[in-house]
C-alpha cells in the first residue's frame, strides 16, 4: 500500500492497514502487528503475527510506502538597490598607443 505524508509533516498517521485473515485447526487465533502509529517516509514493513492457543505462530509482512508528495517552499530575500558613491569614483583615463607614421618615399 502507498500513502502520502500528512500535510506539513514528514510522516503519515491514521494509515488504514486492513485486517489479515487467520485461522487454526484447533480454535481461535490471536492476530497482532508491529504497526506504528506514525509511519516515516519511505518503505515500512508491518509484520503481522497469528498465534493459536498452543503458542504456534505464523507471520506475514505488509509493505507500507509513505511518499513525500509536498513541494518545498522558498522565499527570496527582498530586492536590493545599490547606489554608486560618487566621492569614491575615480576618473577613467584611456591611453591610446599611437604609432609613428610610416613613409614609403625614398630619401
């Protein structure tokens, strides 16, 4: 069986497992399980045990898969505006390399 986590939690509670069928040739059978009240996310195995009046036992396992189907939440920080401090601004000087003219005339 597959169930989803409780809203806002990382586990599932109130999982309806159903009831196994157990019988014995000499009368009544007591059925118990190790099912927790709260199932964590992932695969969980519930072991059911049938015990007869002579103390004989039989077991079976039921798989309970708990899925985290809730998307994460995210809140971005506030927008930031940055002003330039003009006192600290430095003048920009561009220096261009100038090559001397080339002459092709003969001397």
